[in-house]
């Protein structure tokens, strides 16, 4: 069965990330582990832009519980990448961010994947807690059905 390769139209928000010389490996393409940094940067940029990243003013934070990446085609230095973000699922205590990485001028992702964040109490970092309604409303702006 052929795998689905996401297109730009499937994402709600984009940020631009220029590749760095250090992102490539001995084969001269962006190293597989580097894509997780791009994923984390896209999620962090969204959270910072909405004010949700101020963990110092709340008793709740989110931790990564699961990550995954699929590679479809290589990216290279000095590509400038467009990283798309959407929310695929919002649960009681968790959110699934879905990310697509696109090379300039290409409509299909060179890589895509997800991060699942679970909301926890900051004081012990293990007790899950429901996502507050204020956060849920912001996450819903990226939700795809």
C-alpha cells in the first residue's frame, strides 16, 4: 500500500527554518535526527506566539510522550524549509501535533511526523492533568478534522 505524503494544504500554520551547515551528515543531506529539531522549533514557535509557553506562571506544563518521523525525500544545506503545523487530536490531557517539512517550491513534504504532548503538574512532572480550556481553545485553531 503506498504511503500518503502530506501536502502544504493539509497544514494550518507555517514557519520558515533555514538549514545550517551542521544539519547535514556525511552523505550531504539533512541528517534524520535534525528533523526532530525542526518539529520542536515549529511547536515552540506556535506556543511562544500564543503565550502558552510561559511555564513559569502556571502549575501545568507539557512533556513529550511520543514522537515519530517519516522521511520521503532529502533536504540539503542551504535549503530554506517551510515547516507546517496542525493539531490532529486533542484529548483530555494530551495533544497530538502533526508536522510537515517542505523544501522551497515543493508541495509535498520531504518529511512528516508528530509529537504527542501530555499535560502534567509541574511540581512532580508525572501526574497528568486536564488541558485547561484556555489552552484547548488555542489548540483548536490548528485542529484538523
